[in-house]
């Protein structure tokens, strides 16, 4: 993997149920990309070989939240990019902690 991102999407909504519904729609979109991902309690990590593809996914996550019904959305994003080599994968980072 050449790049990984961690994204936390925070829709501006008035109820917890609405927040969960919109975040679930964003996660469903991430799942549909076919890339390796890991859903955590605060953010979702996604990894791939194309920096541009990951940035498009980050952009689309916000657009999906708006389309799902919130007036505004905040997103917190962390990016690791190594065009000449490999970044640590999700599996290498967390698998040992989930056995």
C-alpha cells in the first residue's frame, strides 16, 4: 500500500439516531469502494495504492453526508503517503490487538 487515510465524519444533526444513520451511509460508501478499510469507534481507516483515489473518497464521504440530509459536515482526516515504498497496513497495525 502506498497510502492510507483515517477519516472521521461528523454530520451536523440534532439527534444521535440521525448521526448514526448518516455515518452508516458514509461507511456503506467506503465499503463499496472495494478498498481495504477498518471501522473503529471514532474513525474509519482506508488504504490503497492511489493517493488521488483516497482523496476522492475523502471528498465523496462529505458529499454523501450532505446528500443524506445534514446541512453541514466536519471531517477530520489523517493521511500517510509514501509514493516510493509501502506504508504500514491496517493489518500490521491492529491485528495483534484483536486476537
